[in-house]
C-alpha cells in the first residue's frame, strides 16, 4: 500500500494499529531519504558558493550582496507550491543564506 493512498484510509480509521505503524515507518524511511537528498543538494550549493566567493574576491566584489539575497528570497517565495507557507520557505532560505555567507567569510579569511 502506498503511503499517499493510505491517507484516506487513515482518515476513515479503517486501518489496524499494525498497519498504521507500518505506514509510519515507511514515512520515516521516505523522510530519511529526502533528508539525505537535501544534504547532498546543500553540499552542492555550498560548492557553488565557495566558487562564487573566490570569484568575488578576485573581482573585488564584497561577499554580502543584499540585492542578490532579496532576489533569491523573492524567487523561492514565488516558486513555493507546497504545504509550507511562503513565510516558512523564506525563513528556511534566510537561514541557508546566513550559513552560506558565514562559509564565504571563512573561505575568504582562509585564503588571505
């Protein structure tokens, strides 16, 4: 039984406790897989930030680019079509940007 197919049955209370536990374990497994994919994507994104940091340094451009950050936040808010609110998506990306900015600073400081 597919997890999504089970939602209707869960709402109708037609599943046994054992079936619900099995569905929950399947959901946990899918979430773990998604988390692994997110980590992989975040690391790939970090590689791009590292490259951009080095290029910015060579070009004499500051790390902090409020215009670019606003563009990113606006783009992800508008592309959001999920159960997350636009505010929640924005908060997640604000944190990603904060961590990326700290990483860029660390890279620049290390290459001095």
